[in-house]
């Protein structure tokens, strides 16, 4: 049964400076949810709290399986995966980098080989499996990060600015991989991006954050064609100064 993520009235401050103010949202099963907003809008903090990297100051972060609340323990962490903008890699082969998480989880060698190669196939790196991971390009390293996240077969995949420092070709490859994951794996993807056009290309649902609040959210087509809030309109048309 797939996970569902519900955040309720999240608040967060750093040094008494409010960063998030009463943010609530329900991430239903399957589909791509994309958080957009100007720098300093709070989307990265909201993302980190949703993915359990940080605790909220106030409010609740709940994962549900059916109607049952899921305990936040190691078993939950094995049902979600996270890819950050900067991927740390081990000084060993691409294959061993991907297989490491499975080894920790106690999978046998046959399972590890099969699952790791499937994950590398998914991101187009199976031909690089014997290459030292430190020799990969930045785009390939990002794809390796996605493979490591996907090898445990998560129910929710978190992607934080997955193409922020990549060239156009690598960006296209990552976007195609994200679309393929959505179609093949039927999982929920929650991602942040500063790129409005990328959100248009990938999102099923878009959330616009501004000054620590979720100003507006909605289905892709409706969100971009008929924004309800003037701040949303100014941001997506490039007229917002920040």
C-alpha cells in the first residue's frame, strides 16, 4: 500500500526569523509534485521537513499507509528516498555505489546484482557500472544519485533541485528519467526547482511558495494558465522582482 504524506500547519524559524508560516498540504499517492518560488521563499526548508531531514518548529508531518499513521522509524526511511543537489560518492565503482544501500539492508548478492543493474538501467548508466564513480561527469553523478535513491524501490522520491548545476543535455536526461520513473514505477515524486519551465514540463501538481507560505497550488495546466493569485502570476511570467 503506497504512502501518503500530510503536513499540517508547519511553522519553522531560524534565530527567531520565521521561515515557514502555517504550511499545510496533502501529497496523495502517485504523480509529480513540484515546489517553485523565489530564493528565500521557504521551499527548501519545507522540502527538508517533508523528507524528515528537519523537524518543524510547530505543526505535524504524518505519513499514512491507507488510514493508518506510519511510525517514523528505520522502516519508514526505507520507504522514502532523497536526492540532494550535491551528490556524495564513494571512491569505488558505480555499481558498488548503487549496491551499498542494498547491502546495508541485508539483501543477498543475487538480489543486489539484479536490483543495482535495474537501477543503473533506469538512469542510463549500466554501461558505466565498472567505472570509478569519481570519474563521472556532473550529469552522470546526478544520475547516479537517482539510481541510488531508486534501488531501494521507494514509495516516495524526494528530489531537491535535481538539475540545478547541469548543462542542457544532462538536464534533459534527468527530466526524461524522472518522467520514466513516474510512468514505470507509479510512485510519488516531490521535487523543488527554481526553473518555472521545468515545473511546466514535469509537474502534475504545482505548489508556489512565497515568504514562507504556500500561496497557491493546483494542477499543472490550470496553475500556469489561470493563476488565481497576483504573486503567482508575477512569478511565473518573470515579472516578480526578488
